[in-house]
């Protein structure tokens, strides 16, 4: 999925892979991945929502400023499964 207008090229997963979102402009790029294979999202306007099960939803919104906004979980994660964000 790609927005119609943005300051850079934005791609958001349509499911079936682990590549959540990518932003690129010229030779510069940034990609966000997900640990598990993503389900097919429901899409409304510029937002893709992935039902991760167990009450958790991952949403990605493609913004015109070329920075995808992500948020995860409609409830607090279990203590045995903490949320982690990694950046190389």
C-alpha cells in the first residue's frame, strides 16, 4: 500500500510478510519490520490495522511528512511477553 501524496516514497505491508513499513527518498531509506508474519490489514483512509490476536492491534498510518506512525496493542502486554522496540 502506498499513499497518493507524500514527501517520500512510503510503503506499508499488505500482509503475508514481516516488512511492516518502509520510507525512502533518493538514496536514503528506513524500514520497520515485525517479528512475525503480518496478517492482512483492514485499511481505512491512510491507516492499516493488523489484528495480532489476543486483543492486540498494530496500526500504521502513512503521513505526508514521510514518517510512518505506528502504535501497538489495545491492551497492556503480558509480563511474560514484554513489548520491545529495536533499532539498529
